[in-house]
C-alpha cells in the first residue's frame, strides 16, 4: 500500500438524502479513484454510530500510486453541523488538502426524505420541523464551516436534480474539477439508497428485535408467516410538508439561500428563494 498524497483525498461531504450513495458508486468505479472500505467512514465525525474505528485515516484505503490518483470518502455526517461539530477543523489538523463534492437538493424535498427515512428507526425522535433536519438543508451554513479552513477552489457544488436526469453530465463536471479525462463512465446509472416506506408491522418487529432480541428465539416457520403478513400490510404513507410547514422552513432558510446564490452562483430560485429580492 502506497502513502496517499495530501491532495489525493476526494470527499463527498453531503448533503444527506441527496444522491450521495449513487454518486459514490459511480465514482468508485473509476479506475483512478480508490474506493473506501465503506462508503461512509465518518472518520472526522464524533456522533455517527456507523463510522469506522480506524486510528489512521490512510488505513481506510488500499491506495496504489501507480494506479490511483484519488481516494474517495462519502461521509454525509460531515455536513450535519451543529449536531456534528469540529469536522473541518479535524480535517485541517490532519494536514491534508482534500477536494470536496457537495450535492444540493431542493431543501424541502431533502427534509421530507430525511424525515421519512429516519422515522423507521425505532430510536427516531425528530419531528419534520426539527431544527436538525432544517440545519442539514442550510447548505450555506454547512459550507461556511469548511470555508474557514479551505479555499473556494477546492469545492464543487452539484445539483441533485441534474444528477437524476443527466448523471453523465455531472460526472463530466467532476472530471474537469479533478483534472481527470473523460475516458470512463459507468455502464449504468442505478439509484442507490432510496427511501423505502415500511409498514406498521415491520416497525413493531424492529422494536422488538432491539429491545428483547426476539429474532433469536422465533422459529423459522413463524418468521415466514410474519413475512407474509408484512407483505400484505399497508405501507405507512409518506409524510409530506404542509403549506404552513414549507412557509416556516422557507422563512428560516431564505437569507442563507440568497447568500448561497450570491457567493457560490448556485440557482436557488427554482426552490422558491430570492424571487422577490429585486434581482
């Protein structure tokens, strides 16, 4: 395993529920990009329970300098400030000079997806207007945390809607950003990690597994019967923001969305921001 150069780190910093898993899978197939042992190592996070527990960041990759130009990290916990604090500071302290990819999704859609995926966790305690969900959609605030330590030219902002409709065009932007040639594209562009809407039987079963370990004592015949019941059960309807909830989120995010537009030249009008400010 070769030593990884300081400028060889490519980090997808978010946003959560904005196509990061799909983008990671596309980039990981590129012959000059070395994928991580896991998509989200969360090495610089402190409150992401699924993170990898490595002492050295380099140990997450089998980097070969004769083959690879970049190593890839896709940890969305890095843009969950203020729940997750100190991430850019820790990256800077390590002495590396990464390239950052940040995928931005309609903040209302992102909040809905975040809420609907999270509420199937038996430990989920957030409402759809929870401050944490809104903060993750405040892309300007999340970016500015990183900009205190890294220059603007190390960041590429990507549009989730464009990745859905024309992923190859998005990859071309990334290749230009990283000075890679356009000789490789995936054979197919399959969506990854889409939110699955469970039913009430599954939620109860998950809770029982967590609390009493019921899965270890149920006979296989009963498990099969349970799966049949599960397949016939009505799905929990997807929660959508009401008009009043959207207006409240809009009012919270408006000022920072305009800053995002002005400082990063990102179109936020399509999300309903900055329309009436005279520009």
